[in-house]
C-alpha cells in the first residue's frame, strides 16, 4: 500500500482526533468515578456522625 500526501495527511489527522477523543473520554470517566467515590465517602461519614450523635443522646439520658 502506498499512501499519497493527502492520504498521509488524512491518516495523521484522524489518528490525532482519535487520540484526543480517547483522552477526553478517559478523563470524563476518571472524573465521574472520582466524584462517585467522593459522594460515597461523604455518605459514610455522615452515617458515622449521625450514629455518634445518637449514642451520645442515649448515653446522656441513661
């Protein structure tokens, strides 16, 4: 297969576009995963704080 200058240019441009698209999608996926993990961590911290508060109230009344 012999690529002419136009074919080579198209190949380079499509390769660069593919590379940039893959990087962008990968970043979105990582950011989304990081956000889910952050929300999960906050939710578990909130439960711990709520439970500690309930224990403190029960201990104060007994």
